[in-house]
C-alpha cells in the first residue's frame, strides 16, 4: 500500500492500483514494533473489482450513526445564545425569507466544525 498526500487529498494505492476514488475514508496507524495497520472504508459508489487482494485483517462494520452525536451537540446549545449569536451576525442576515433560521443553521454548522466566532464580522465605523 502507498499513500501520497496532495494538499487536502491523497492518492491511495494498493498493489500498484490507485483506489482513491473507491474510498470514502482511510486511516493509517503504526505502533513501534508492530506492522502498520490501514483501515479503508469503501465508498458506496466504489467500482473496484478484484483490486483488493492479499493478506489483511478484515473488519466489517457500518459507519457510526451520526444521530446520537448530533442530538448531544444540539442539546448543549443554549437557545438564547444561539438566537443572540445569529442576530449579532449581520453578515448572515440578508433580508430574504427565513433569514434568522438560515443564520442559526449556518452558525450551528460552524460550531459543529469547531469554528467558534471565527467568522464574526469586524466592527465597523
């Protein structure tokens, strides 16, 4: 296996075959004294046939359900703080219908990605 980084993407080769387009995700772990372990998640759109050959420890499982994590995240949000933060973000308010709801959803997306206050507008004159 070979992984070549290219910015935010990577080329993943197994046995000389580029399988990058067939993967949804991969992780690589290596502990001193052990052989490296690579975990690959095939994309539902994978078209690879006969490429994955050789010895491997195979674990089959479903990706985790994001529902419980999303519910826990949303439960930790104060409605008053969310409303205040949305109303304070004039860059998210455009006068179109449902602007407050769209602003709140945009903030929740930012917060879920750990972007706490990074996109706040600068104070004007």
